[in-house]
């Protein structure tokens, strides 16, 4: 059972990394450091959006409109970290 918990923690770590990469890339695009007209940047951005939209979509429907401020990534980051804490704290119960 410990292997299952370790695999779940690995998946959460990968999701965490992808979300951080998406957030940093969105900042770089908004501050015009990266340009979406470059094919590689556009492909990476599209891929990250396709990966994370199923996670962000339900959160965006629940959150009220904030006038251009998207808090869905922050809520998703907190949720992933909370799941990680829950798994770590309950791991000894599966021995």
C-alpha cells in the first residue's frame, strides 16, 4: 500500500510542477517577455492550457468573477498541496 501512496505523491508533485510552469509562463506572456507568435511558445502554452483546463474549469465556475483576476490556479495549487498533506499524514494508517 505504501507504493500506491508514493505513486499518488509523485503524481501530485508532477501536477504541482506543471501548474507552477503554467503560472510562470502566464506571467512571462503578460509582461511580454514571451511572445505567443513564436511557434514553440504557442505550442507549450496550448499544451499547458489543455492539460490544466479540466482542473481549472470547475474551480472557475465556482469562484465569483474577480474583474480579470484568475484565482483558479491559486485555489488549485492549494488543493494539490492539501491533498499532499492529507496523504502524508495518513500514510502510516496503510502500513
